[in-house]
C-alpha cells in the first residue's frame, strides 16, 4: 500500500480497536475483534515475533495474570455461571490491551509518531461524528437502529452525543481525552510545522468533543495540559495560564451568543454544558461526586476475601458491589488478595517499561493518571487506556543495538529522519 492508503487503513483499524463497536445484526462480531484479526493478517510473522518478544520480557507478569484469570474462571464456575463479566473483562484486557498493542506496534514498525498520528486521527474523526450526532436527531435515531445500546444513556438522547459508538458515557469521554493527550504529545515530538498543526487540531477537536460526552475526558484533557506544561521547561505553566485566560475571556464575552447558537442546534445544549462545568464550580459538592463518595464499600469478610465472582446483579441493582469504582468492583469480584495482586502486577509491568523509556516524566504522568481514573470506573479493564499506554511505552524503548538506554531527562534527543507530512509517520521523534 502507498503511504496515504496505509495510514488510512491503520487509522481505521485503530478506530475499530479502541471503540470496539457492536452491531445489532451481529453483536459478537465487534470491530475490536475484527481489527485484531486484521492486524494479525497484516503483520504476519512480524506481529507474532513482536508478541513473543513482549511475552518473553514480561513473562512473570503474564504468568501472574494467567493465575488471576484461572482464579476468575474458577469463581465463575463455583457461582454456577451466574456472571461472566469479570472473566470477560480479563479476556478483553488480554486481547485488546496486550495483544492489540503489540500488533499495532508491529504494524507501525516501531514508529511512535506514526502510532500517535493514527490514534489522533481516529479520535479526531470520532470528534467530528460526536459533533454531528449532538445536533442531529435523525442521525441518533439511525444509530440506535444500527448499533447495540451500551451504557446507561440512550443513543437517541440529546443531552450527550454518541458519535459513532455504542455509548455516550464515560468510556467514550475517556477515549476522547486520550486522543487529546496523543495530539499534545504529537505536537511535542513532531518537527514539521504541518505535523504540529495537524496534531494540535486533533487535540483541540478531541478536547471540544468531551464537552458534550462526559466529564472524565474533559478532566483528563486538563490534567494532560498541565502535565505537558510542567514538562515543557521554564514558562510552560505561564503559557498554559495565558491560554486558559484568553479562552476564558473569549467565552465570557461570547457565552450568551454561543449558547443561543448551540441551543438552536440542540435544545439540550445548556444542560449539557452546565453538567460539563458544574464540577469546577461545586467541586466535592457536585451531585455525581457526592454520589460516588456515598456509595458503599462492601465490608471485608470471607466472601470479599475469597471473591464473589460478581460484577453485575445482586443488591446493587445492576452493580453487584454497589460501587462504581474500578478498585471496589475488582475487589468485590476477585477478593482483596487477588485484586491487590492484579493491580500490583499491572503496575509492575508499566513501571518496568517506564524505567527504560524516554520522555519519562510524560510517561510517568500517563501511568499515574490511569490509576487515578480507575477510582471512578474500571477503566483498566475496559482496555483502551492500557492499550494506549502500553503501545506508547513499547514504542518509547531505546533500541539496544543502536543506542544505550536513554537518560532520565525529558525531552530526550532522538535520531533525526526525513521531514514528514501529516499521515506519513516518517518524521523525527
């Protein structure tokens, strides 16, 4: 394939993998599964060798996660097959996060900038679809007749926008926040002006899309902006403060005309924007924050030590643990000892990769944010965040045959290459 065609195919595969869309006509044939299959066919022996190399390097972590998976399967059978959610989550984590990331790394031939381009492009396209779905009732009705309904927010409801996905909730918002992160990192790593503009536009589109999807992605975007400001040298925070001040001034001056224009597109726009910014005004008094803080934590006992195997159902009315937090749901399903082992194993794999990566401050922030957002929902087990972080960490490893391990300073000088255009992935990192 030529450069543009190859980039388009790679972007489509990344889109299918991260959004994992399920259709009413064949619910089990998701775009994530099709993307993994297509990547296996595309990369062939190269992909198998890459996966073997990653498994060899992380054999201890893989073995422990295998034991956790077997324990989860045992709990499933002991509960007479009452709830398959936890085994399914671990299977998705393995298939999409670990296998998917390894195959994508092989598909881009170890080119980090090309991966960021594909991820940023995929999330930017989704941002445009989110904007369109926010203003089009007929599109949302068509979407609900095509895709399986996921999450708690109906696809036809205009208060939030589904784009082209099964749900307009926190997971979609999180993915868009990661798209903004990819765009910001791409601006830093690219050297050509055209590439920087492309990455910046993608980051802006993703950031805007979070306003009409969910607050998780918006908060992740803001955290990423602070992270990049802190790691950009002297004046980084000052530039971010000036940018926020300018945006705040423009919004203050044109808020009413903007709100009127959006209300003409979607009557729910005022409620949507009020929900998006309410947390910054009310902080811990915001209703969703209060709801999360008020949710019960199942007490430690024999059942929660050994694990219930349950994620859905029970007294929680659809949530067996009665708590939305990923840590609490995993603790309730696996039992406290196995949940601790699970999270420590994931952390150890990431920390080991981080220790030999370049741009260590940015990568440390990316890892830390993953474990912070897990406080809200089981995002680690929803595969996209670990997929993104693993792929970036694998692509940030020094090539031992050509250069020694990279020092801890950030940013790190990297080999130069030919100037690249947006979508070619041939530029310097």
